[in-house]
C-alpha cells in the first residue's frame, strides 16, 4: 500500500508524459516548450483528441464547431440564480456543467469544451451585477473568453497569453483530477460525469486551487524586503508556500517557465503591473532559498501555479476565478483521458487493506 499512490502506475496513456527528474512535459509527442507560443487552444485540443473520437479532427473544423457550441451553451447561463450566485465561481460552474446531457460522442465533447469557457465569464459578470455577454462564434476560444469578460475586443498580446496558458495546462499525466475523470469513464458513465468529478478534484488547494492563494501571499508580503521574514514565519507556523513543490517534479516545473515567458509580451505591452512582477521574482528567490535550507532532503521548486497567478491577474480574472480558468484549459485533457480509458474498456477498481476491527467470534 502506498499512501497517496505515489509512484504507482495506474494507466497506460498516449496523451502526455511528465518527466519529474528532467523537468520535461511531452504532450502527444510534442515537448511543451515547442508547443506553447505557437499553438492556439484549438491546436492543443486537436492534438489531444485526435483518434479518440468517432471522427477524424481538423483544427479548422474544431474551431468552427466549438464556436457554435459556445453559442448553444449560452442558453444555460440563464440558470444562474441568486442561490447559485452565493457560491464561489468554480462551484457555480460545476452546477451548470451538471445540467448537460451525459454522452461520449464528439458533439458532447464540444459542448463540454465550450461550457466552462462560456460559464466563467457569465458567472463573473453576474457576480458584478452585469448581464452576461453572448459569445461570438467566429472568434477563437481564447479571444471569445476575454471578449465575454468585459465586452471589449482583447489585445493580440492578451489572446496569445491566454492561449499559452490554456495550452500549457491542457494535460499533465495522471494528476488527481485526470485520474478522477478516468475512474468515472471506466464505469461506462458519459463525459459530463467525468468532467464533473474532475472539477471536484481540481478545486482543492493541493491541486488547482493554489494560484489565488499565491496572490494572497504576494499581497501579504507586500515589499521585497519583507519576503524573507514573512516566508520564514509561514514555515514556522507549519504552512506550505503556495506555488512551490510538486508530487512528481523534483526540479523546476516546465510549465512555470512556459508561463513566465508568456508574461513577457504582456509586460512589454504594459498590461502587467511591473511592481507585482518584481515582487514575485523576489519572493520566488527568497522562497527557493528558504525551502532549500528548511527541507534539504526534499527538492522543492516553483510549480505551475506561481506564474499562473500573475498571468491570470494580468488578463483581468479575479483570483477566486483562477480555478475556473484552470478548468477551462484542463477539460480537454480530462475528456481525452476519459475517452482513452473508455476505449480500453476496463473498470478501474483497486482494493483497500482493511485495518478496522473484525467481528467478535460468537
Ligand atoms: N511549502 C513548504 N513545504 C512543502 C511544500 C511547500 N509548498 N510542499 C511540500 N513541502 C514539504 C512537506 O511539508 C513535506 O515536508 P516533511 O517531509 O518535513 O513533512 C515534504 O515537503 C514532502 O511533502 P509531501 O506532502 O509528501 O509532498 P506532496 O507530493 O504530497 O505534495 C504538493 C505536493 C501538494 C503540490 C505540495 O508541494 C504543496 O502542498 N504545495 C503547495 C500547494 C500548491 O502549490 N499546489 C499546486 C500544485 S501544482 C498543481 O496541482 C497544478
């Protein structure tokens, strides 16, 4: 028995490879550093889903049909009522996704890819007391998400940055939410069930819920000079530093570098607060030094969430919506894994070791 199933192999996949020692992520044969920067979200979606649906896929066709799916999905936004609005954005998103039918064909996959992208901007607008904005099917997924947030046509730099983010996080081996998706698919349930279970797994702070707390940490530290003492106090209190450490990576998370690079054009275009970036760099350096000192036996480096926080803040997402943006990007990975598992056709059903009391002999 391995607590946390660490190092346990639970699936064979052609979708992605996480090399924790080398700090390398390969998505269907393409290394992340080659993919990110060139690829749009739609390219990553085709890369991941091709061969797993009932028809061959092309980027052009997927882009067109995904735009139509966003327009269709918008009707569900009317279900956001005052009761739902009291919940955090990712919980409202989960409730809305639960309304979708539960099949496993390409049309269902497209609806599920479109749903979080349409729901999140609508939820954020309703929370501000504004009416949701309808999607524009002719736009790319990233451009449309940003347009639905505030009604303005986003800059090319912002669209590229969101594409870089969505591609970077599209798939990542057998992480907790992807495993949840595969377990559900192995029972023969549909893709909506897989995506719902995966959203539930994603929202925890040990998985996809960390980037909001990264910004809380930066706010609390406030000045570069305060980084070292603040981090030392947090570790003294037994807290974990958000945005650092990973179950698999023993070196720097390659996604952190991909997102740091994606930030550069935004910084150059004046779309990011430079003071925030300088503070983040100082906190990163101070955290790496103190983690090395305090946990010499456990290499702890920056993970994807650290630069996600800066990027998503620059794109105008409030911090309580970050997990929802993560879900927009990861849904394609969850669907690809669910299909791969379903096509394999074997129920996932591990065993447990019973450590409770036995009935007394009569
Ligand atoms: N800050 C301080 N100490 C840490 C951190 C951290 N961020 N991460 C791990 N450690 C320490 C643990 O306290 C533990 O020390 P100990 O052996 O003295 O008790 C040791 O490193 C090993 O920790 P584990 O819990 O075994 O590591 P695990 O593989 O379970 O944790 C995790 C991975 C959950 C990501 C962890 O590093 C963490 O909590 N990080 C902060 C939250 C975060 O950034 N989450 C986002 C992850 S990325 C993603 O899922 C998309």
